[in-house]
C-alpha cells in the first residue's frame, strides 16, 4: 500500500508543528523517518494512523482518501487496517500474551482459525512458549516482540513503528533490527519506521526521509543520503562530517594520510588518537577546523601530517 | 486524540455540568440563600444577628478553640511517630501502618462512646484501677474532648508527615552529615525547613476535619455542654423549635472558614514545590539508633496504640459482653445475651442492619457508576474537564453536615415537583452526592496510571470505541472503581450525620440505632451493634485488599 500525504499542516493549540508537508511512502518499502527530537516524527505517524488529526491537508492510502480536511473525510483508526508498534509497547497488562495478540482479530469479529493465526504470529516472533504469560512476566525484548506480533496478526497493509527499539539494550536492539527487517520483508507490507538513531535508519531502510522542524530535508536511499547529503543539516545529522569552510565537506573515509594522485592536500596537526580495534581514530586540527578520520597506523599527538582528500568525494553546498 | 471538541460532545459535557450543578452547587447556594434571604429579599441582618448572638459566638469560639487544640496535640503526637515510622527500624514493621489506620477507620461516635464507657463514673477504668478514685472523671472536660478527637485524627497527620519524610531522600541528610552537621543540627537545618509546608498542610487539613466533625462532639461534647458548629447546626435543624435560618447562617460561617482553609492549603501546596522526587534518593534509609532510643521509641508506639486503639475497642468489646453493668468486669458477669437480644428482642436491630446494608450497597453502586461515567466521559474535555471535576469534588471540601442541610433545604423546596424528600431514595441521593468524590478520585487515578497508548493500541487493532471501552479501559480501571465502591460502602454503612437528619420516620440505620440505644441506657446492646458494624466493615476491607493484591497487574 502506498501512503501519500498532501499539504499536511498540524498545530497543537497555537504551535505549528508541521507545515505543508508532502510525503510519499512507497508500497512494500521500508521507509524510515529520521530527525532530531521534536521534529514531528511521532506526529506524522500518528496522523497516518488516525490517532491525531491534521489541521489541514489530505492523506491517501493508495487511491483511497482516509483524511481530508476539505472534504471532511476522516476514517477512524480502527477502520484504517494498519499495525502500530508503540515505543512503550502499550501491551494490555490484564490480558495474556495470547489475548493481547488475539485482540485485533476478536475486535474485528474475524475469529475463524483464531488460535492458529495467533500462534503463527507468535511463532514468527519466537514467543510460542509464552502464550499464557502476562506482559509483566516478560522481558523488555519479549514485550516488544508481543507488540510486533500484535501488529502483524491482522495482516495489515502497513505497519508503523514509533522508535520501537529505543527501550531495549544495544544487543537486543541489533537482534530486533534484523528480525523486524526480515519479517516486514517476508510479509510484503509497507513499513514506516521512526527513529532518531541514524545507524538504525541506515542499516534497515530502503529509503530514508530526513526531517527537520516538520519539513523534509532530504529523501533517498541510505547510500545517497550518506554520500550526497543535500544540505549541511543532513551532512551533520547523518554520519561524521569534516568541513572545509561552511559550504564544503567530506566524510572521514574520503581522506587518507598516504600520498595519493588527484587529491587535494591539507596540512594538519594530530590532536588526539583513539584506538578502535581495527583502526585508529585520529582527531586533527587543520588550520583551526576540527576533523576526524581513521588510519591503520598510530600517530603521536602533535605530529604534523598531510591529509589527502579525494576530490570527487567532496560535497559542496550552494 | 486531541480532536477539537465538537457539538455533540459539548452537549454531553453541558448535561453533566448541569446535573452536577443541580445536585451539588444549588444546594450549597440554597444554604447561603436561606441565611440571607428573608421574605424574598436580601437581608443580612438576620444572619448577622444569628452570628452575633452571644450563644453562637460561644459556639464559634468553641469550635475554633477545639480545632486549634486538636491540631496542636495531633502535631505533638504525630511528629515523633512519623520519624519513628520513617527513619528507624520500625519502618520495616508494615503492620504498624495498618494498626495505626484503625482509629481513623473507626467511626468517631463509636470511639467516643468507648471513651465515655471507659472513663465515666463506675466505668471500666475505675473498675480496673479502683485506687485512682474519681480521677478518670476529669476526662469529661474540654481536655478529654480534645484527646478523644486527637486519637481519632492523628493517623491522618502521621501518614502525611511520614510520607513527606520518606520523600526527603536520605542523601540530603547524608550530605548534611558529611558536611559536619550533627543529628539535631540536621533536624533543624535540613528536615524541618523541608517539612514546613507539609506541616502547614497537614495542620490545616486536621483543623478542617475537626471543625466538620460531628460524631465526637455530639456524643462527648454534648454531654459536657461544649457545643460547636456541627452540634448546633444539627440542633437547629432537628430539634424543636426548628430554625433553618439559624442552621444556615452557622453553616455559611462554617463553610466560609473551611473554604478559606482549603484555599490556604492549596496555596501552600502550590508554593511548596521542592522537587524532591529524584528517582535515586529514595532507597530505604534508617538512622542507626542506640538500643535505649529504640526501646523508648517502641514504648512510645505501643503507648499510642494502646490508647488510641486499645482503649476504645476494649471498652466497646467489654461493654457488649458484660451481663450486668453494676457488677462490672467480674468472672461470671460475661454473656452473649446482648448480641442475641439485638436480633430477638424486637426487629429493630435487624431492620437497622438491613437498612444500612441496602443504603450502602445502593449508594456505593450508584456513585460508582455515575463517577466512573463522568471520569471516562470528560477525559478529553479540556477546560470542561476542570469545571466538571471541580463540581464533582466540591462535596469533599464541604463539611458533611452543611451538604446535608443544603440538600434538605433544596429538596424541600422542590418537593412539589419531585417528592423525594423524607424517603430512603433521598438518603441514597444524599450519600451519592456526598461520596461521589471518592469514586472520581479513585477512578481518575486509575485512569491516569493507564496512559493513553493502551486505548490507542486498542483502536489501532480495530476495536470500536465501545469495544475498547469494554475490553481495555473498564478492566483496567476496575480496581479503582472497586476501591471507591468499598470505601463508600464502608462509610455509608455507619454514617451518622445524614442518617440522623434525614432518615424517614421510623427508619433506623446502624448509626442511629447505636446512638439511640446508647442514649437510652442500653449501652451493651449499642456496643454489640457497634462491634458487629466494625467487624463487617473490617472484613470487607480485608477482602478488598486481598482481591486487589491478587491481580497480576
Ligand atoms: N499533544 C501535544 N500537545 C502539544 N504539543 C505537542 C503534542 N504532541 C507533540 N507536540 C509538539 O509537537 C512537536 C513534535 O512532536 P513529536 O512528538 O512529533 O516529535 P518527535 O519527532 O516524535 O520527537 P521525539 O524524537 O522526541 O519522539 C514537539 O515540539 C512537541 O512539543
Ligand atoms: Mg516521538
């Protein structure tokens, strides 16, 4: 299912949070909304879900209009057939794992093969053995999986994730990333994933939409966004950026301390070294600008070095 | 879901507003009206005359004096107790918290009757300690009244202070200790300044409670000729020559005083905003005490419990079992005959129990349903929510007797339209209005804990509003609803003020039965009933705690 938002405005009381947002989320793709805290990511998701009404604009699921301020259309959340995975899991504490997952089917009176379908969803998240537990008897990661099973059991056209991994520890987060990606891929649903963690965004997404203060800064494949940031904001927000003045930057990998043909050369002083395992991370001072790069060799602080930067990899902004 | 409030919702909110206005605000307004409107015109002279009347001046000064003294004595008793329960090893004895709630849960009129039976001439005290002569009769004085009331309300203050102390993380004290402050210096420089606001709030609330209290003044106060607001209002409203004008004038003054105190209280609460709720500061933290200090503390706690729980309950129990009071506490002078008499002599005892049970069940159920509906409906009501909540919670701030007077006057006036006055139905109505705040508070707090996302998750999963309400919201707030229901049941079951003012002719409740039997000299029968009443309510509380504790979430 393709989701289209046209000229969406949203304000709370007086404060305008989103203004004139146009957004297309492609069918069956894994799209991530990435942006700093407070930029309106949650608000956008909640408007897609119908939990929040835009002040103005239209939202389409494929060709069906689910919200339009002009035509006074507003399909309520329970009729939109979407899945939503909440940041705080939002499991119902009074229902067992099985009943939590079965809720959507029962609510829709779609109870044919209920047992089988619920168990399938639980099996997909590897929680078959936990069907009779209550949420309070599960670990954070298990709760998150129940939340996920609950979102997929009704076979929605689209699943919305609001920072689903932020309450988990680093190892669990990695595991869940892979699993979420795999399952949404297998199901062929449109997935919209909200995060402010750029690593998460880059590792999971088919497409990333970078947001800033309610506006789209840039959208594209993760590689494009990383290698060809369209604005200084994107360049700074995603990955490490080294600046050559205000309007030109390069990524750490574009630089080398070995003499290379066709490269620009800059003198710099090493101001700090960190051992990363495979490489050393160097902190450089290039005529007052602070850079960082990786190098296979260790340098002493205070060493004067020449930095060679691949001309093609320098990004300039006008 | 912050949808703009639409027309239909507005109508619903407005309807709730109007209903509560009629049930709560209008009766209160009627009280003031009755005080100052004479023959259809504003006339403050009557009200002023009533208030200026030397007898009433005495009443007012009596009330204020009593409130003041009880506040002082409660503070003196509660301060060491709160520290002992918060910062010494007694903090680990959780059952102490429950025992200390007993006096607070005991109907004041029953406790006072216990005290009277204990201290009176040839009472239990003199039988136990004959060598003290007539010493115990000194209890029948202002001092005794203050003590009886203090032993009833002090747990309230102790609990508030204890929680306040627990809220002050021990790290604040430890940092003071590291900076070289000794125990008393810490007490003076750290604890007391941080507790000032809590003290002020607790004292004001105790003061309001004492002014609004009817049970103890009506049993003990009337006996010693010490009249206060509530007893005078009650007398004007119930004993010939009935004078609602005077009752209303006094009620108005009482309300004004109480409201001022409440305002003052909320002002302090808002000013007193030390942010002490840092997550990490709250580990259990006890002073290390010397053995001697611990023993003194233990003795103190034991003494308080002995006096506040032991004396009244011993007295009630003993009296209910004594065969002939002339022979006192002697072997062979014990019998269950009064319990038997209660149910066999005539049908009055049974009927009273039945009436009170019915009243309690019906009132608690109606108030719970109504309160829950209101809370659930106004959840997203913006400014309407504030207004409606304010209305619904108002009865809690008013002395019960004033509320009853207001409802009596109001429903008397509209008797031609709605002839409810003087029926059991009217009693239910009064109790519903009086205890609606309980439901609203319990349910609101359950609702707050629930958070929005659980309901949102329900709608996303395809549940209609009604389905989500039934399968998510209601089960989750049910515990709050049940707690409210049980509290209302317990309190209505033995409520005295309303019962004594508005029971229809020939209808007795447990409380009016007890008071009547007591006044007519059948103290043993009265105490047998009192004990049954306490046992029933205590059993219910235990069941409730068990049921609530068993839930997995
Ligand atoms: N119910 C509300 N009432 C008023 N303002 C709100 C409300 N919800 C969100 N906002 C405001 O809207 C803006 C966007 O909020 P939103 O929750 O969408 O941010 P976000 O991008 O999800 O941030 P985060 O990464 O911190 O979750 C914020 O400035 C927030 O203060
Ligand atoms: Mg968010």
